[in-house]
């Protein structure tokens, strides 16, 4: 069945407060380059076309079609097209022309003018873990004029690559126990960033499964509202996850991971809060690994020296950090009582970027380590996950009561 959808791996940094901290590019990150020798366009059977682009690194992208005249359009985070031209790439006889270049600052576009209509059927960006390169493979199948026209209507708005506008209203008030608490769950990784991998399992899929189960359980209590930062296997930048949580009106932000260590052994659930200094070498390694996912997906992140913004965010964090620490302590106790086994030092601190929201109490829960066979088996076992879910809900119940009590005291 023809897929009536648009494939989109895009970075959208929405929040005005949060976006101020991520303006300048890092020197470590250069533009993605096209390897002409490994790129090609080929004709297939029954009117199909296959495009392969070899890139020096993965980048956010989208694919869509336009009608009158028939075109396939690919938008990317800005690419260095040096050496790439019509003569350098074997072309399909079904493509009459190929154009490429920058279509707005920071973003590139490749356009294939079609002799016969085709629509994207399979789209995949494969990343070479050793070299860090990426292969974009787009398989397009023949379509009737009517089907092509219908497919071309389902397109993301032209401003897809720009930060989405945020409706600014009254600041969200601290929960005082008089309404359902909004919990936003953040399944780590996604898209080109798979996270840890062991025995054929990928972290991004395991944490998504847990996140969906936790969301359902929270909603069933009637005491909570819940939502996810992502529901599909797509890449999201770290600040965009916070922006998404803020847009959803989060009272609490819970990022979920299940990592692996390259050296040594570690087992058990760990709860992290934000800290300028990592509690251990393991915490520092995990934080570096999580934050590197933005670079792997082609995103440049670096904080600017906006002193006013920094001071305002630091002031907001004074209160939020205390609430996050209390939440982490309740999480540790709740999960330990429910599961019956947890790490010796279950509450650690590290500089996880995803925990840096100055206005939302946030914790990162490492459910376990995929590098440990026992932990991996737990992650795959529904009964174990159910226990962790119960522990998290118990922790949120206790935190909500205590947090509301402290909030009321501050108002007096």
C-alpha cells in the first residue's frame, strides 16, 4: 500500500527561554559533505527510482513531492555540495533535471524534476557507527497522476525548518494539589540515534515501550495527565525535548534511558538530577554519551554568553533544583520498594543537557544497563517493568503532596 506520509527528521527549538542558550555553532561540527563516488540515482523495475546519497555525517531531512511540474524535493540541514553535479552522479532516465543548493540560511535543498511521476515508498538513513558517516536511501515507486497529486497535498508547511512559534500567556503556576499533575515522559534517543545496542535490541525501542506503559498507568489513576516528547522513531534534539515538555504544560519531566557501559560493570536502576559536577566517572560517561547524540544527528549546540538570560535561568533553577532533588529521592524510594533491588548509589548527579530546564522539575531514570544481561532481561520482562511503573507512580504521589505543601508555604 502506498505510504501517504512525509518522512521528517527535523530539529525545532521552540522555547524562547531555552533557545537563548543554544545559538552559536561548535567548532567540532562541520557541514555534512556528499561523497559523490558513493552516491547514485538508478532506475528500477516498473517505473521505480532509487536515490542513494552518501554523507559524511547524518543530518535532519525531509522528503516530499510537488505537482505542476512533478518534482521530488529533499530538504536537509545545510550540506556542502562541493563536487556534486549532474555529471558526477549517474542519473535516472526518469529524471529530467536535478537542482541543489541553499534554500534558506542553514538549510539545503535537492530537487529532482520527473519525467514520470513517482512517490517515496521507503526512506532510510543508515549511520555507520565506526566512521560516523550516513547513507540516505530513498526508494520511489511509480504512481498515477492522480495519486501523485494526492501525495503532494500532504506536506509539512514551508516553515518546517524554522523554530515554531510559541503562544505566550500566563506562566504555568506551580501545582498545589488542586488539579491533575502533568507528567511529560521523554523516551531517550530516537531516529538516527539508536542509543545503546545489545543482542539485537536498541535502547530507543525499549525505553519507548516503557514510556508508553508508564503513560497509560498514570492516566488510569485519574490523578495525572501524561504525554510523551516523542511517539515515533524520530530524532529530537535535546533542547527540543524540553520545549515539547514546556508546550505540553509539564509539571514534571521524566527522561527515560537504558544505557550501556563500554568498560566495567553496572547494574540496577539509577535516578539522576542535574549537577555541574558528575557524581562518578560512570555518570560523566553517560552524560557525554547522551549529549553527543545531538552531534550524531547533525545538530550544533553551544551556549552563548547572554549574561541576562543566564542570570534569569539560574534564579529559576534555585527553586526548581530543590524540587527535582526531592523528586529523585522519592523516585529512588518508590522504585526500590516496588522492585526490591536497586543500585547502591541510586541517586546521582550529572550534567545532562536534557535536565537543564530552569522551570520544570526534572529527573533522568536509567532503568538499567543493557550491557548487563540481568538488566537487559528485566527490561524485556513485562512483570518487571510493571513494578517499576508502580514505583514511579508511588514516588509521584508522595512528591505531589510534599511539593504542594511546600508551594503553599511559599505563598504565605
